[in-house]
């Protein structure tokens, strides 16, 4: 990791003065989605945007990116869709949409546009739709069993920065929803069959998994009703999601194919829908790298006249971006309600032009709520530290956090004049895998965790709460909020091998708390229970001062039952 990248324009200043009028007009215009039907809603991150309930198949709930713990020359990216899948939700269960495109995008040069896009497009296959209503008609031991009445396959393509596309897989099998132990007694075997090798190295998986995200959602009940002692219930315990995971060599993601010189990438995922005309934003920063107007590269942009958007014709075939997710919880707790749906239509290159959202990064809402309910003083504004974490990545010349961690400006071959503040999940691929991961990631002295990428065990709720309360500026945990939401681990622990996500649950969610646990903390990502870990100083590799925390922190835990 470089210690001192060359000087450049300050991105925070760029964000503050960026197109104050056009940016506002852009997002307000995009917000004119109220006339859309739920089938083309824009939403992501567990139903946080107003229209999400109408289109769960397009709802991108979480994105993860990390160096593969058992294969450190590769990076694994995981994106999840369809929140709150009740395991017994038959008879149709939870297929991927066959009229959508699911994308994972990578920005290696820091201009906010995708240099590499992986796209999964699903197809349905029904053996007997005239005489059967069942998902399966008997025990399913293999993906090609005649007892599996409904199955899905997908095509996987890779698109480069210039729009050139190649097909990596054709008619690859997706794993079905886990109907239950009677129907699918060995779901692990079905997952193994659905884990497919890629032609140039790596693997991919599409299918169901236990939701790895963990938090107490009663946070929205006036921050646990004004009593942090009432937190500690994992609201997502027992639910499943649909997962798309891909593991690829680091060189396939790095700028110019050189992960040594250019180790930092930005990652986000999107969902595209086909058909309906979506009105959405336009900005100078929104054109794709190849100069076209396809939603493949820049989101679903539209011209603005007199404050009103023109209908967007979309990209080739009428595809329109309806969901977008990079860093966790940004749209959920940073973006104001008025702009949530519109935010999901934007390409990251447009983010810095949208002043209403930039304003809420520089002057966030959450610390004011915490102050009003719990009396903990909100940090002084403007919050340049948050602009650095969410929009530029962390580097010594990016903002007030004087460390080099995960901005694309650290890449040797980046054109720094084209660098654009953009909301992406950034990963420095040169940071080695942590033998004993800390759930607090960088905040806990573990440079391999969030916000340097995101692992399946990273406690992003507690990390972001501390960051919003100023821990990134002071280098110290806010003691009154040290326990966070008191939910410290996923409902099921991730596995040690690809695709890492835990197997899907089968018990009804409304019975989950009455069942006995089926095991303790698993071996994934180092295999240690994160109990009473001290807050360690951040290593010198990250500049020696990044989020350094004094003293120790006893981590509260509420063990939930497994089903």
C-alpha cells in the first residue's frame, strides 16, 4: 500500500460545491417515480425505500467483497436479493426474476463507472405446469431430478469498460429454494452441484442462503424506544435470501490486470428491469466509459427540461436500473426519504453532483437523533470524515483520516484528474486475510474488514453507528454506544469455503426462538468467537492513525437459536 499518493484536487471540496443546482434538480427529477407501478420500483437494502414492497425480486439487500480466506489470490463478491424469505413460503418459494438482470460491478480506476460488470440472467424451466402446483413432486437429490418440477438456469456475461461483452457461462444451474428436509434432505449437495467453475479461473454460485446480515431492526422504533437495554434481538434470524456469489482472480479486477500496482477496487451491485419507461436523473458525470447512454454503464439517465425529466428510453433492449447498493445502510439511514427511490437509479459517478444527498453525508441525520433521544452530543459538521469513508475511500490526501487504506487514488496507474467521489464499497486487495477477524473491522484494528471491503461477519451496524458518532475522527469508541445493537454475529455462521454463505434455513421463522441451537461459532473467516476482544491500534500499514482506539471493549452478545 502506498504511503503518500501524489497531490490532487480535494474530493470533499469537490463534493461540497458540485453542481449545487443541477445536482438538486437531478435527484428531484429522479424522485418523480411516484407514478410507477410497484413492478418497476427502485429499492434496496431490506425494504428501506418506499416502493420496495412491490418488487422484492429486484431488491438488492447486501453486498460483500473480501479476499477469499482459503484462496488469497482471489476476491469473492457476494450480493443478495429478496429480503425476509420465510423458509416455508411455498408453493412458489423464491425464484430469481426472469425479466431482470442481476449485476455486480467493479470500478478499478476511481471514476465512478464500471470497468468490469458481471451479469446473471435467469430462465425458468417447469417440467409440468398443467398438472402440478408443486415446486417439487418428491425427494430431490440432484438438480436434474425429475422430482424437481421448477428449476432455473442462468447465463453469466462479463462486460468491460468499453461495452465489449463475453459469455462466461450458458445455462448454468441455479440451486433451488430449500423446500425442507423431507423434500431436500441434503441441500449442501445441491449447492455443491450449483457451484460452477469459471472458464478463466474462479467459481460462481446462484441460489438460496441464510441471510448473513444481522441487526436489531427495532432501531426504527425511536432508537429502541429510548432504551438501549431493549436491543439485542436479531430481526433477520431464520430468514433466507437469494445469493449470487462470484470468486475471481485479483488480476481480473485490478486496473490493467495488475493487482500489485493497483490493488484497490470499488464494488457495487444493481438490478435492471426491462420494459416500462423509467424517468430518472441526468448529470455531466453520468456517461459511461464508452460514451454511450446504456443503463449497463451509467444507470438509467434522462434529460431534464424545466425541472421535469423526459422519459428514459433505457439501454439496449429497454433495460433500466431499478436497484443499486454499495456500502451498507447508506440509502437506509443517510439518504432522506424523498430521495431514496431516486438514489437507486443513479450511477456512482453521479453521486457527488447530487447536493441533497451530499449534504446528508456532510451533516447526517442519525447523530442528531441520537443526541435528541440519548443526549450524546453529535459531532461537529461538516463531516468530511464521512465523505471520505463513503465517497472517496480512505487516503491521506482524501480527507481528515490521515491514513492510506482503500481509495483508488492509491493505485499507481490511476489518472488522478479523472477521479470522482462516488459511493462504492472499496476493497484494498493487498491487505492480507486476517487470521482472527474482529467483528468491528478497521475500527477494531482489523484492516481486512469493513469499511475495507465487507466480510460476512463484519458488524456493519455497530461500525457505522460509531463512525456516524465520530469514531473515525477521534480514534475512540463512543462508550455510551459501545454495545451497539447487541447483535454481534449472523444467525448462522459463514462457511470456510466458497460460496461461504451459510446454508438456508428450513424452520418457520415464528418458531426459530424456541428451537435448540445446532452449533456455536463456526470456522468461517478464521473460526474464532468474537468475545471480549480488545480494541487494538490500527497497524502502521494503514498509516498508523486510522481509527485507533484506546482501551478495551467488552462485546455484548445475544446468542440466537439456530433452526
